[in-house]
C-alpha cells in the first residue's frame, strides 16, 4: 500500500517501509519431482505419443484410400465421349479449294 506523506503537499507517494520484526521473504524452493522416476514418466509420454501417431496413421490411410477411390471413379466413370463427332481433318485439296475461293477464316 502506498502512503502519502503528510508533510509533502504535492502528494508524492512514499513506498511502504518494511517492519523491522519481519524477515525478508525468501523464495520458496522448487517443488520436488513427482514420486515416479523420470524414466517412467518419459516412457509413458512416449507410449502416449506413439498411440496418437498410430491413430493418425490409420486416419491418414483411410483418407488416402478414399482419395484413390474417388480418382478411380473420376477416371473410369462418366468420361465417355459418346455422341460426339471427332474433329474433321482437312485434306490438302480441301484447303486449296478454300484458298482459291477466299473462304479461309483468319484469326487476328
């Protein structure tokens, strides 16, 4: 708590003075490690991580299989060119006739 000195009319805060009877606070020591040895704790953490990785691998494998199935269906299903005429190729004679008739489409 900050006390305001009575003699200072400009209201300058004065820091609190520690009691002479009190000892300064010492920081508490670091709490000890849990009762289980650290190696067992690390092993259990590693096992938990391995389980999570295995579950993620299974999900990833399922997603890859689904993507493969979709790709197969996309390639094999519904891509037929039924009812469409292939583009007609122009022979040299037909091209010559068009040139002589001035019937060539020029792209500008």
